[in-house]
C-alpha cells in the first residue's frame, strides 16, 4: 500500500507539472498494485492530456463500469458526458484533412 501511495503522489505531482507521460506511468503503477477503480478516472484524464483520446475513453468506460461507491450519480453522468465529448473529438480528428505541405 505504501508503494501504491508513493506512485499516486508522484503521479499527482507530475500531472500538475504537465508531465503527462510520467504521470501516466505512475498512475498505472499505482493501479497495478491496488486495482482501485478511482485511478481509472485519473488515467483517463491523463490520457486525454496526452492526446490519446481512445485510451481516455477506454479508461473512463472502465471507471464507470466499476462505478466505485464514492461515485455519485452526478459524477457518473458527467463521466458519460465526457465520453461523448471525447468520442466527438476523436471523430473530428479522424475526419480532418491532413495539413498541406508547402
């Protein structure tokens, strides 16, 4: 448990510093040790910051499927809305024409 807490604390510091690759590694390490579903939401937010929208959607869906007792109905609704927004972003990014090379 102490190791998982250290990984979580490090992840939080990296996230706040904008070091999303490092934050994700630490959140994943904490999740591997605890399987705490709350960490899936953190991983979703981190993946979004990394621009990895598919991963962000997957983590958020897994989080909502596990729906920890601490998640209120409002939070669950916000999570579902976030997934819709992420899917729209993913679709728009796939539909955008590639930049022209001049």
